């Protein structure tokens, strides 16, 4: 069974299937708010874990909703997943929540899928392509936190700030051309951005830390607080403005 499904197909089916499960749990209307979010997290995690155990029993797994087995540090292949990214948005019946499935090989995401269940779409490393066209002049940030570095970059570049929930939703908005850039600083872990980064890199977008360094996965410390995803022609400008911000505020402190 395991040899008949390649990594790309497996990631896509995991994201698609998880999205269908989560919509089913929500749509029957038996749970609301925090109870709905908790149920969605646990049910999605259980299904993904079972599927990976069947199809990739030798691979390690890092998930927001499971204990961290550090045996993963000894493995070349590690699935990094967030079964439900944007729990509050999901429970609040918004569309900006996502399913994140990523495979990191030796620290780099090689295969990924971001499911946007309420849009009926799954974006994968094998098929996603960034939408070209005129710049929108918009930068998307978190719906719940406003990083000062993003505010300064927006002010100095003349970009308008917009907000969304899930990291996957924000990354997809850049992929689809609805926003030109996504800037985040503080409060993310590897499972929050591995799948969005994998898909966006494969689609031709720029993805990095805010100091311009590459995003590396399957670390002992899974905290990965800052990220830039943007149109490639804007990367140098945004990174330069980020460097100026951190220089003015006593050095590079992405957790601000």
C-alpha cells in the first residue's frame, strides 16, 4: 500500500481529507466555539496520524497537536503538520483557516499541501503557481497581532495593511495575487509555516526569515517566529526596510 502513493499525492490527499472531516464536524452544528475548535484539532490529528502510520511508517512526524518525539532529529524525512491552522477562524465560521501538510527532508520542505477547505481548494508544491500581474500595494498580517516591523515597512513603502487568520490563508493570498507580501514577527512554530513556505517557494515566491536567512525545519527548538513571503521583485526592498527597523530598535529581535 505505501509504495503506490507518492509524497505529492499523499500530501494532497491528507490535506483534502482533513478538510472534509473538519467541515463535516462543523457543519452538523453539535458543537460551537472552543468545543468545536478542540474537537476539530483532535479529530484531524488522529486521522492524519493514522494515515501517515499506514503510508509512511518509517518517517517521523512533528505536529502541533501531538507530543514531540525527538527521534525526528535523527531522521532525514519528517512530516510537519498543523491539522487545523486558524482554530479560532474555523470555530468562528470564517473562511481563513487551513490544513498544513509538509514533508521536510534534511531540513528543507520538499513536498507540501495547504488545504483551504471553505474555498474547496488544495495548493501543492507540484501544481501551485504564483499569479502574476500588477502589484496590489497590500501587505497582509495577522488578524490578532500587529508586528511593529510590519507597520514601519508598510509606512515606508506605501503599502496598505490588511489582516487575515491562518498563516496558510495569508500565504495563499500572496500566491493568488490578492496581496503582495506577508510579514509576520513573533509567535509561530515550524508547523505554522512549513507547508505554506513549501508551496510558495515551489510557486516562485520569495520566502525567508526577516533577516533574509533561509527557513530551516526539523530543529530541536521548533520556534520559528518570523517570516516573509512576498513577490520576488519586492524582497530586497522589504528586507532592507526590516533591517533598518531592527537597526533602529537595537538589533534583530523578531519576537517583537
